[in-house]
């Protein structure tokens, strides 16, 4: 009996091979897709961590020179004209965080090593401050170049105590001035070494007096932009929303928080509150399952830093 030889696959066998190849190909493609997706996620995570660290580097410089008792939460959730006092740990609301800091630029010396402002001043008659090692004329030139004037600045008052933060530096726009001394706009500077305070303030002798030029406010906008506001003066009733200078610090930011160990804070402006360690936390927007930017808290990329606030 003669047996016929077969030289080709049957249709069923071909279909079976095609199905197997399709399954294998699909698995390979999915593996490749996940591989490159993971690479993208890793790259994006690394980039946003670096952005958060860069933001913290910038913020640290401002908070290091801040006055602890002036750091407050303003305008919760984007609302305007609200002051909620010093930031506290565990508060997950979004605020504009504002602070005051001594004017470091005016402390720089001239060619003769004479600073524009001296922290150690003598209180003379009629609320006049005298500093033989300062040059207030030069300080006025420096501050004017930065967008303000010495006459519209203020002097930090380290002596008052037990005054709420919002009222102490006029963050609540209620006209309080416990945390600073207004300058006599019409009379200043009297000379290169003499400056006049308003008569409605009584500066305490023997206290270091720091010059305040501007407030600083940090705010996360709805589009993820993280902005810094300067050139506004709360002691004159000015708010950051009318600031002449707005700086974009970063994009894709979800949240910014600042808080401190409450056991270290005495809730007054005396020397007890100097040298606090504050925690700064920046959260960047993360990526969702579709690799799109999301504000979801579970996907946020957060970084923290401890900062020693000097004043």
C-alpha cells in the first residue's frame, strides 16, 4: 500500500501557530511598554525630586534669616484677606506662607567697611536712633535700588511679648505695630548716623534693632506654579497681592508647608523664640496611571528640610 507524504501545514495548524505567535508578541510588546514606562516614571520622579530640592534650597535662604514670630499662614485655600497665625504641624490646608526678615543687604559694608545699618543702636531723646558705625544714607540708597525706601521701612521690635502673630506684624491688616517701629517718613534719614522713629512708638533701649524692608510670601497657585512675592510692607497696610515683584520659583508644585515643634515656641516675640528649627515641606505633582500629571495626594512627590531660623 502506498502512503502519501504531506508537504504543508493544515489550515488548523497555521491558525494555531498564528495564535501562539500573537500571544507571545503581545506579551513581548507589553513587557517593552512597561519597561519604557518605568524608565519614564523613574526619570520624571528623579527630575521632580531635584526640583523640590532646588526649591528647598531657595526657601532655606529666606527662612534662615526670618523672624520666627512673624511666620504666618495667610489666605487658606486661595481665599483672600485671612490670617491664621503661625503654621502648626498636621495642618494639611493650603496656605500662603508669609514672613518678615531683617534687611541683610543694608548690613553690607562699603569700601571703608562701614555698614549701611547697624543692629546695635542707641535710643536717644524723641525716639531717635543713633549708630556711629552705620551709614543710613547708604542704606537708603541700597533699599531704593531694591524697590523701596528707608523712609518706608520699619525697625523690628524684639521687646514686645504675648501678642498674636497676626496682630504683631499687621498681617491681619488691623493696624497693629507691636512687632515693629514705624519710621518717621518726613524726617528720615536725619543724617548718616541718625534716624527718627514715629512718636507713637517707644523703642526700648538696649535691644538690637533690625531693619525691615519688605515682607515675603510664598504661594502655590492652582496651575502648580510656586511663586514668591516681595516689595510689600505689612506695617504700611500693604498685602502681598499688590506686590510689585513676583518671582516664579518652580512649576508642578502641589503643596508647600512650614511648621515647627510647638514645645519650642513660646508664642511671644521675646528671645525665647529665637533660633527655632522649622520644617519646610514641598510636594511636587506626581503621575497617574496614564503618565499624566496629577494633584492626587497619593501620587505626590514630597521632600522636607529642617531650617534653623535665626531671629
